[in-house]
C-alpha cells in the first residue's frame, strides 16, 4: 500500500531509523497513515461542501499545473534526433494507430469497470472476472 511506500521512503531515502517502522508500521495490518488520511477526509467532509470544494479545486489545479510543467519541461529536454524516424517503418502509420487505439480503448474499459464497480451485484466476484475478460479481449 502507499503507507508501506511512505515507510520505505522514510527508511531508505531519509534514513529515518527504526522509529519510523515502529510508529508507522506496528504490524497486525494496522496502518496509522491510513487512519490519519481517513480522519482528515472525514473532518473535511464535516466542515461542509464549500471547504471540500476548495480542497478539491486546490488538488485539481495542482495536478493541472504538474501536467503543464511536465509538458513544457519535455519540450526543453527534447532531442530532435530521437524523432527520426517519426513513424517506425516496421509498423507504419497503421501500426501506430492500432497501438494508440488499443491503449485508448483499454484505458476506457478499465475506467468503465471502476466506475460501475459500486453498482455491481457481487463486486468481489464479478469485478475480477470482468477485468480478466477485458484483458483477454484487449
């Protein structure tokens, strides 16, 4: 889980020491970071719709700015020699379009599965089955 990744990051990258593992990963499938995030989300929801909207807007604009930053940074780091050939001759334009179409519809399929998962009759059984069927078809 992401909580385990945070503990690993603290130990490996920041050399936080054994205290991070003892506090943030006590065992028994207990994750204090998940509790903290859940408590913060619950408190935010209890504050009201306007406050929740402000936080949602903040994170949305942060994501949009990060995407813009990555796109602009990509242009600065562009190596024109890598663009030749622009379309690989062994695949051609049809191969590029076939790959893009498969990726696009594969993503839409997984997105659709996630959106309707809450409305499934038996999601613990039907959701894995539908994902496997999608993988086989795509």
